[in-house]
């Protein structure tokens, strides 16, 4: 049996803009990924949460609480969208 399942997960991400500032973004671009905006970072952090790779830190950000980052999964649902039989 094969099914395609659509999974939707909502994640709230709060960042401290004084810590996630232009200097941080410029350094991050140089050594990690080419994110240009705080919104790019927020999406990346949410994707890390959904992917299960957040503990208390994320590579490139360090300890989340030290960076003023709070991540919380708020909602989720799944639905079979296609039967392959």
C-alpha cells in the first residue's frame, strides 16, 4: 500500500533583533548560508524545528536562549491526499 500524506506544522519563532542584527547576518552569510533577511533566518529556524534538529542550539546560532531565540511548535495536522492503489 502506498499513500501520499500531506503534513502541516505551524511553528512560532521569536528572535531578538538586537542580537540577530546586520552584523550577525553578514557573518552568517559568510560562513553558513546566504540568508539575507531576518525572515530568512526565521524560516530556517522553523525548518530546523520541524526537522527535529533543534535541541538547545542550532549550528551557526549557538545556544538559542543566548541569542534570544524562542521556538515553539503550535499546531500540526496530517491528511492522506492521494491513494496510489
